[in-house]
């Protein structure tokens, strides 16, 4: 017996509180107020429905896109929700009344997308009634201060996360646009051990898969996430694998409705089920070898099939530390994950940036950037994973992911050049979302 999606929606608020609190994923961050030091989310409340005034970013080194040469000491001019001009000071005329931000010595790129987050911590509860300042502060601490203007929530309470997203979209709360998967789907008896005693909706056969995916789509999920591989018992290395015919049925139904499907693989068998089942995005690398060596052919096959990959490289040392694993095991996982990323990108696979924050309570993405660099990725490849690649995968390339006239005014201003120091991608000075400055880091002190 398993939950129907409708049943899960009715119980998900109770279930999420119980499981995530019990599993220690909150790490004590249930406080109603937050300490940001010298970083802040501009009071937390957006400026209503009024269009934002023109903003000029001057003197910056501009990276228009990962495949374009930089513009030294350039100017980016926005008006309303769009970029209206990009170029040298001689090419861009700044209108009177524009807000000018002196970005001399700084770097400007398109706004970032984090394709793997969760809104499951206690601070996100009651998103429909929590104060705008509280929610904007929480979004700033986890996401906005690191340049993220769009995120993909890969598993949380659908109703609550939609409430949060609606408040951001309605300009009531400053923060990133949210794409959400709502509840995830698992194979029979496949709820991960760290979520038990709750049970996620189970896809027992192709017919059930079609029915439950349809219910989720009707309920308003933006994407679908499957656990094609799941470790259901902490005291056993056995893995529940979703049958390929079930994966295909779920994926086909989502595709019929124009929705992408993500998969959590756990191990190589789970990754293979996702690949053979037509899944669009693999939500993690799969470095575990507890059930045997990982299949070296999979990254190449994934790239050839057009599947995207979210590496989440920082997750593996984070988990190793949390579970007190032997250093040799942690190092082996790091090496395996890096090898998978390198083989995948060498095969032309599409990499999407994601960190699994919300599950991880260490929000800083610096280590992810560093680990991607150590895996052999260039700054340009990492920038693409943050900007143009998610824009392409989620159908936004016509107006998002690049710094160019006519594109959405989604911009990040960085303290340092990531082409010289990849960690500079996490040193954010300003963030603009749809022409509004939604984050600013003061420099006093």
C-alpha cells in the first residue's frame, strides 16, 4: 500500500516537519531571526508592482556569456525588467535619473541558477503568512547572497513552496524565482532511510506511475523528480531500483504535459534506470561503490542521450563528515564523482549547477566551484552551468542567461574575477532580479 499523491499533499506538512526535524537536517536553524553580518537583503520587501527605475552598472569587467569575450570597464544599463544596453562608456548613454552603481574593479555576469535546492527547513514554514522580511532574509542567507536568481526545488512541501514562490513572483518578497518538484516518487518500499518513518508516493507499476504523475501535474508541480535508486535501509547496502518500464511511464506522462523529469540515482544502477527510462536530468553524480564499481560507460551514454547532470560534488564530503566515514571512503567518493563529471563533459554532456542546499545546511557554494575546477572544468564551463545551460534546459534561452540588450535584467556583480580565482563566483556584491536590486553587500568595516 502507498500514498496517492492527493493523500501525500494532505499530509505533507506534517510529514515534512516530522521527518526532516527527526533526521537532523535542520541543524538548529528554526530561529525566527537571522544574523547576516555585513550582508543584507535590502529590508526584505520588494517595491510592489511599480517598474524598477533604470540602473547603470559602470566600470565593470563584463562577461556577456561563457562563449563571448569579456568587455573591460564596461557598462550595463537596465530599464524596467530588461537590459537595454551593454558596451563601453562611449557606447552606452546613461539617462538622468538612473541609479548608478560604481563597479570599478568588479565583474558582471548573468544571474545564476541553482538546479538543486530544498525548502524543507523549519524557517520556510507558513510561507503564506510569514513576514516578508523574514522570508527575504532566509532566501538571502541560503541563495540570494550567492547570486542565485532562479532555483529548482527538487523536493519539498508543494503547497508551502508554491506559496513562497508566489510571494516572490508577486514582488512581495525579494528572492529568486522558484521552480518546484513538490513531493518525490520512489520505487516500492523505496523511501530513503533518512526520510522514514514517512513514506513517499510509490510507483509500483506503469499504470500507477501514469496516474500519480498526472495527479502531481494537476496539483501544479513544475517538474517531476523520481528516486530511480534509493537506499531504504541504513543497516543495509541494498538499493531499491525503480523498474525501467515504470520510469518510462512516469517520464512519458510528464513529457506529454511539457514537464521535465529529474532523477535521484543513488548508485550506477539507479543512474542506468534513469538513462534507460528517458529521464531528462540526473540530480547527482553517483560515486558510491558499496554495491559494486560504477559503470564507466554511463557518463558517455548520458551525454550522448542528451541527459543533463547536476554534479553536487560538495555533497559527498559533506555526507562523509556527517556520517563519520573513513577518510579513504570519502576520498574515493570524491575521485569517482570528479571522474564522472569529467567523462560526462568530455562527451559533450550538459552540466547544470546545483548544490543540494536546504538538505545541506552549509549554504556557501565556494567548495562546489573549487571541486568543479579540480575535476577539470574551466571557468567558462562553470559559468555555462550557472547561466546559459539551465536557461537552455528550462526553455528560457530567448531572454535569460546572458548579459545582452533585450535579455532579462538578471545580473550578478562579483568581488573578483572568477577567470583568475574560481572562488570569486561566491563573492557577490550585488544581485539584480528583473531589474530590481534584491541583494547588496555593504563594505563598511
